[in-house]
C-alpha cells in the first residue's frame, strides 16, 4: 500500500513536471560564428543534416540584420533593431561589451527574461566582442545560472582560449581545441540543467568557423584560416568554393569601394579555397557535438520536449564580389544565414520560404517560454506545421531591414585593400588596420511571391538595386550610371508592371520607416505610411494612384560617413503619412501631401 501511494505520488509529481515542460519546453540554442548560407557549409555537416535538417525545418529565407558579430548578437538576444540598441560595432566606442553594459542590455536581454519566466539558463562560448580577461568582472555578464565564456583578446585563437567559468578568474586552455572545449562544457551544462525540475535554456556558441585571429586590441590584428582538430585534417582535400556567378567576377558589380576592387589573383583564390576547407573542418567539431547532444537528450528521454535551434551570427564572403575573407557587407553572402529548428511542434524535413530575421528569434523563444514583452522590433516565428503553412499562404511579411555602420575589415593573410577611399584604419579604432572606412549603409531585402530585391543607400550617396530573380549573384546594379548597359536596362525595367523610378520611390519610403522604426512599425512598415489602405506588400503599394504620395516622400540620405549611429548625420527622420481622406481618391491633385508626420512612435499604430 505504501509502495502504491509512493508510486502514485511519483507519477503525479512526474506528470506535473511533464505538464510544466510541455508548456515550457527546453531550448538548446547553437550559435556558430560567421557561417554563411551562400557557400552551403551546413550541407557538409552530416549530423546537422541527420538530426536537425531531416528531423526539423530549414528556414531558407533567414537573415541577420547587421552583418557583424556583436551588433548581430545584440539584435538576436534582445529582439530589437540595431538602431534601437545602438550597439553597432564590435569595439568601443560604438560596440563591444562595455557598450552593451552602458546601453543597459546586460540587465535586460533574453537570458534575464528567460530566468524571470522560470527557466534555468546556461551559456558557453563567445558571448560578445570585447568581453575580455580585463572586463569580464566589471560587471559580470548577467542572466545565467551557469556560464563558461570565451574571453578576448584570445577569443579567436583556436588553440589558446581563455575562459571564465561561473564568473571565476579566466583559465587558459592553451593547446586544446576551442570548439571541442566548448562542446565539453556544453555536455556538462546539459547534465547540470537536467538535474533540476525547471525548464532550461542552454546556448552553445563555439567560435567555429571564424578566422583564426591574434588580436592586440587597438593595435594589431593578425588573421588567418581557421584552425581545426587534427582528426579532421584529412577532410575536404578536394573541396573548392562554389564558382557561382559572383565568385571573383570578371565584371564587377557593387558600388562605392566594392566597385573599385581589382580581381583577386590565383594566389589569393587558392588561399581562399583552403580557407573554406578549413572552415568546413572547423565545423566538423560542431557537427560531432550536435550528435552527442542529441544522443544525450534522447537517452534522457528529453528529445521530444526540447527545441533545438541552430544558426549563426552573420554570414561570410570569400572571393565573392572580389572580396577578401570577411563580412560587413549587405550582400546575401553576408546577411543570408542558415536557421534550422527541430522540436515538438516543428515539421520534419520541411523547408520554408518564410522571410525572417534574427530580430524575430527572441520573440519566438519568449513565446515558447509562454512569456511576452512589448518592446520587440520583430515578430515571433511560426514553429508548428499549421502556423508555418498558414504564414506561408498569407505572406507573413516580405522585408528584412539591414543596417550597418562603420568599417569593413578584410580578414586572412592577404586581407588588404588598396585604400580605395583614400584612408585606412584610424586612431579611433584599431591602429593601422587595413580597413575600409566608408562602409555605412542601409539595406532593404525584399522577398515576395514574384520578386526578390536588394536595395541599399550608402553614406556616400551611392545606391544599389539588384533584381535577384534575374541576378541572384547581385552583380547588376541598376544604379550604375557608368555602365550604359545598366542604364538601358534601368530605362526598360518593370516590376509588377511599374517602372524603376516608381519602384524605388516605394523602397525609399519603406527604408525611411524602417531606419528608425520601433515595435510594430518594424513588422508592418507599410501601415505607417498608409495606415488605412491595408497594404502589406510592395506590389500593393505600387498601385499607380499612390505614385504622387510616394514620390513626395522624404528620401533616405546621409550628411556624413559616421562610424556609428549619429542621428544628426542620417538625413530626414520622418515620413509623410497618408491621411484617411485622400487615400481612395484617384485625382492626382487631390492626393496632396499628408497632414501629419510619423515620429517613430509605435503607439501611433496601435
Ligand atoms: C537560476 O537563477 C535564477 C535567477 O537568479 C534563480 O531564481 C533560480 O533559482 C536559479 N536556479 C537554480 C537551479 O539555482
Ligand atoms: C596576389 O595578390 C596578393 C594580395 O593583393 C599579393 O599580396 C600577391 O603578391 C599577389 N600575388 C601575385 C603572384 O601577384
Ligand atoms: C569617406 O569618408 C571620409 C570621412 O567621412 C570622407 O572624408 C570622404 O569624402 C568619404 N569618401 C567618399 C567617397 O565619400
Ligand atoms: C549611439 O551611441 C553613440 C556612442 O555612444 C552616441 O554618440 C550616439 O549619439 C548614439 N546614437 C543615438 C541615436 O542615440
């Protein structure tokens, strides 16, 4: 009888836990460093394919919004656009851990919110840039029940990591392979997490496949191919980077400093192929970790209660557009990234074309946790078959707002540009690094039913427009006035039956809203411009009766190429909002300027 009671109690207790965990699932988040979609390295990770892609959903139109680590990670862990976090660089004064702290983000980001929602939280690997052996305790990174952070300045030395465990003094892992060390820590935290009755949120952020970097902050930087574990040295011997149209193209596209780049020579191309082989090898350690984690979850009977999210902070280019190794550009190589999710509700073996970005992940994870906030600039993503199918049929939204401030920094031992804008480095950042300075731009990636576009406006006044249904490699810039062929193409261009200038008017207006949007305005930007018209997509806004309204909008512009988000240099901030009275009228003279302006206040919308 006593035994029966005990058993009954045990099963009641068990079902209570199961019930709680069904409501609040465990979340395992794997975040690699610099893993692009374009070169498809995720297809060379057999365990990722077996355990996540085949057992889950591949989000084929997922983007980061700022193509560099620290700003992108802040975007990811806050669900807020970079123009709202104002962490826009990897180092001071515009970015890095001290800036994260100064902006209040260390006290107010996803792990803290998850703890408040009842989760135990764990993190191992790289958290931010400039999170270092000198400042890791000033203050400690908040929000984790267990942590083991890889610290600067050694973050990208694959065989020479320093890590701080649970806020303890940094420990050297010299001679050990950093992604393998991170994997070991992850197994430990998984063990610890599963000892407690509460649901858990474990993030694993290995440095693979980032380049190997020796960093002397504010002085020097020596970057080379990523290093790998000895056991993977024999792999990918014959691999070459896909020779896509934009691979070291004979006819260069782009604008600004990119347009001026010379062809890469054979020495650099061979080096870059080896660079990518090394990236693939480095990723094999991550791949093995995936198998180990999935098997452990399975053994513990937790696999069906756990969401596994696999992604990266930003993409990477490596010979595309004649670029040396690196990121920081607005091209798909740099912003289009893999996102793979497996979990209780997630369809198996599905690939979805839904458009999403890192801004959407914090809202998504909060929703899984049964919690919410009202300061998100993103929209929770559908994770169940029904929601995904529904979103696919209604077009959830078609835009991604891309932002970048500051420099482009070529990596690898040949990573140097011939000073195309007449200036390198700068005393305000990193000595005489071979950086390109005028790399501040705003971008808009739009993927609709019948179109796929990238539009950008640079601090230099340069602009780009690529029609990616015809030109997926982004080589034909319709704003290239020096190219007669492009000028002719532009004159003949039509999208949804509308000429180029009218299309660009709409994109400009959309970018005007997105560059300073907050909250729902970031998700439904058309409704800021035309609150009463029910417009959700570019093709609706392209209607001829709106031509004057869009033509008269203030345009995105910059007064100066700043290295951070200095609003005074960023041109007009307000858009014209279509008044209720003039929207349906077809007489052009009646469709005059609107009555009030949008000041970036999301409450106007609700
Ligand atoms: C995890 O940390 C939170 C916040 O400090 C705390 O409330 C919770 O009890 C901790 N969990 C465990 C298992 O210690
Ligand atoms: C190839 O280009 C690199 C980088 O610009 C340069 O350092 C190298 O000398 C060049 N090699 C040859 C053989 O021209
Ligand atoms: C690049 O930026 C510098 C500093 O803001 C500026 O002086 C220069 O004119 C810019 N170059 C171009 C091509 O706009
Ligand atoms: C962003 O931060 C920089 C550096 O702290 C500051 O100068 C700038 O004014 C901030 N921008 C905005 C829009 O708050």
